[in-house]
C-alpha cells in the first residue's frame, strides 16, 4: 500500500512542465495540438446528429449541440494562449463531463463505449500535468461511463461482447496514464540533474533563465513593476587555482554559492551561470537589489580566501511589458547587469556598479543614463553622461522604468546606510570618478 500513498501524495507537475515546454519552445506546438484534438473530438456529437444511429429526442440532440459548443470553446482557449493551472484543471473537469455526456446520449449501445475511448487521451493529459486527485476523478468518470455503456451492450447483444469492450477500455485507461507517469518521473529527475550545478548545488544558467521568466511573469501579475538582476564575478579567481590549487578554488566557489544562497528571499533566484560568475534575480524596489549586492560583496570579501567580487546591478520596469516580450526584456536586463559588472571590474574590482533609471518617467530610448558605483570604502558617487554605442544597447532595459513601483508583501531586505543616505558628488567625467 505504500506505493499507493506515494502515488496519492505526488505533487502537481503543471507549473514546471509548462516552464519546461516554454524553455524548449514547445508550448505553441502543444497548444495547437491540444486545440486540434479537442475540436476534433467535439465534432463527434454533432456528427452523430446526422446518422440514424445518433441521439433522438429534443433533450439528447440539445446535449449533443451543447457538448460540441463546449469543446469548440475549449479548443479556442487552447488556441489563444497557454492556460493557467486553474484553467487547465477546469478543462479536465469539463472535458470529463463532455465525454461522459456524449457517451450516454446515443441510442446505439456500441457507439457509447466507442466514445468512451476519449477518456484515454484525457487520462494521459491528466497524468502528464496534474495530481493523482484529478487522475482518480478521470478514472472514476471513465469507468462509471464505461460500465453504463457495457450494461447497454449486455442487454442489447450479449455478455462476451460487453466484457471484451470493457477489458480493452480498462487496460487502456490504466496502462496509458501509468506509462505517462513513468515518463514524467524520469523526465523530472533528468531535468533536475541537468538544471543543477554539481559543485555548488545552485541552479545553472538554463534553470535560471526558466525560473527568472516565471518570476517576471508572477511579478507583473502581482502588480510589482520592477525586476533587478545582480551579476557577481570573482576578481582574479585564477590566482587561487594557480597558487592554492583547484581544490581550494572549488571550496571558494562552494563558499560563494552558500553566501548567495543565504542572501536570497522568497521572491528571488540565485544561480551559478559560469566558472566564477553568479547571478541573483529579485523582484521589488531597486534599493533592495543594491542592498543585496552590497551584502554579497562584503560577505565574499570576508571568506577565508579573501577574494573580492565585482558586482553589476540593473533594474528594469515590467510596466508596459507584454507577456510575449518578457524573455527579450530579461535578456536586455541581464546584458545591462553584465556590462555594469565589467565596469566594476575595470574600475578596480571589489565594488558594486549600478545602472539606474535616467528619470522618473517612462522613456523609449536611454539617451542619458545614471550610473552609480561603490567599493564600500567611500560614499557613493553619482555620475551622469550620455551613453552611446554598446553602452546604450546594454542599458536599454534599465531605462524602461515604470512611474511607480508597487509595494511587495515580502519583508524588505535591509539596505546599508551608505546606500540609503547616498552623497552625490558633482562630476563631469564618469570614468574618472567611478
């Protein structure tokens, strides 16, 4: 009975499988396929009206039309966009009712159990995406409908025919979802292993890209308008490998990974995306991201290896960003943070370089930008100048700021006083000052 308990307690697969399909650009294909399947099966009840073996009577014919209309609506929903978890669960319930209705309204006994085979495709979908509760609901609906149709065959023809059709249907209902669940379980293990950096146990680049897209979508739906990316690169890491050995280098990376893991909140993502390069993505006010970056820089400097880090911070508004534009928006934001990190490295390392918004309004192109840098040893200095060329492109995301960031329910990260009480310094040349 233990395997039954494990089966009953297994988590929902919908969110991570939806993300898995999105990362591999398979969501659109899946949507179109589901739309075509639902629409094709929805045509069956209305086609039954055109044959003498189809349903008779006003109520039965009305139910046939209603089932077809319902399937057409569900097919349209699949065609428009990828459904949310609740929409998918509603689809499962409604599809069960539609199949059961179409199976029971026909006067010819054999037609009903033939339509019952549609439960197999639905059970496979449920096994792939949803919990065992929805699987049990689908199984009960399918078996109940099949038994009713088999009893009609038993009374109209004979028992062997009814039993044979029931056996074929029951075996399919059990075997197909079981195979799908084995596939999902194996896929989940492989996906988990392929998404985790084996040294630090942090998500890798591929997992970060998928997770930050989900974070951005949730942030946009929750009303928060700002997303920040913090790029962290260790300064002169090759020196540790050359002088103390690769084992010491690995221990340093593990220690840095633990520092970043401790720095994360519930609405943030931490990952190792390269040899000595790490990244943090978080939603909320830009000052929170700066505070996190400063704390990471300080804690890395206090490790036993005494290594330092160059950190770049870029914040971008999700205001006026459509769902389809989020991936490109994140890529521009990451490129901006990466450029800021290299600017911190060129300025001597052991500092945070921030790309901020040029003004409080929304602008299409960042002609004038504001950059801020600190090494933790001096008050913040602020410099303004026009960006050009590659710098303009790297700060494109940071300039797309919304007018008012929304409040977050999560507890804010404590911001160091030198950041809150910034002391701007009048300068004319950004490179000399920063």
